[in-house]
């Protein structure tokens, strides 16, 4: 009897890891959720690191995007090394209404540039552009700082549907894909054409996500993962779970980069 050979499973798609860093109350979580869901949620727990996973489609090819949203309360003392070494790209966020958050972002950006190789995709995002009447940081200051650091810059309003926000994340993903493989799917716009947008292959359920983002218990209780497959599933697609240092340390990418840094310092 002739046995039918099963086709091997398709290879896993490329993965892009992004760290979103900034002081407390600058809008990091709202920014991340806005990018992934095109929705705005104004209330979050600010004392918990969160890890988002989402599958997007780029030119008909699946791409896994992981975003770690680092709590500002626990990271005000300095750059979170684990997240910085784990990430393929970094987004530094500050609020135009909070000068201290701008100064923190510049220090973190300088540290990140020393820690990671030149050319690592990085963006400086100035949030809360809708609060112009409370502005404490001029747009020119942010743009000049980004120019000196050699990174992308834009002012965005997460509370509003900011196209600049989506474009900034999509550009980072495109840079990561290009750096990993010249033949990887590209999001870069061709001449006389519009940029290719990331298309979510799996969707978040925003209502189920809220329990994870703002917590279901008291102020001191950690957020619970939203119900779904694997314990952290949100609806039938993207996931958001509490992120611990141990989760990042299990990443082979982080281990390789830490070993490289240790060897380079000898």
C-alpha cells in the first residue's frame, strides 16, 4: 500500500521585535495599542511591562511582530538593558507637555546608541501633539535631537488617528526586514507610489484586551492575561501578556547579543 507523504510545515515567517520606552504617562501603551488595533484606549496600568504579539501580512507574506511596552514607573532610573538588547528596533516616546520625559528620552536614546550597533532602527516619537496649549518641548528641539542621533522623528497624537504614528512603526518594521534579509518583504515606498501598509493577519479583540491593560483587580494586583488560546490569547489572534525579565532572557536573540557585548568589551 502506497503511503502518502505529508508535506513539511511551512517555514516560520520572519519576526520583528520592537521595544517601546519612555517615562510614565507619556502614552506608550496607548501608542502601541493604537498601532496594533487602530483604536484608542485612554486608561492603562502603568506599573507593568507588557508583551504584545501580532501577525501582520506584508506583500502576502506573514510577519510576526513582538512589541515590549516597558513600564515607565520601573524604568525611570535608566535604560532597561534587557529590552534594549532583545529588540531589533527601539521607539523612544516623550510627551510634548512634559520636559522631563523629553530629557529622559534623550538620555535613553544616547545609551541605546552606545549599547547597540550603528544603524539599529530607532525612532523618537513626541506624543500628545493635540495638547498644543500645554506644550513644554518645541518640535524643533525634538527634530534636532533626532537628527543628531541619526534616528527618525515625528510628532503624533495617539488620542487622534495619527497617520504619522502608523508610518513610523511601519518604517521601523521595514528597516528591520531589510537588515535581516535583502530579499525580505519590503514596506518601503517605490517611486510615484504610496507606502505599503502593514495588514494585520490576526486581530486583537479590544474589549478582551482591556482586562490585561488596566487590570481586573485592585491597584496592586497584576493584570491577568485575556482569555484565549495559550493563556494569553486576545480573541482569536494577537496576544498581550505581562512581560518579565525572565521572558526576555529565554530569547536566543537576547542571549546572542549579550554574549556579543561581553566579548566586545574584553
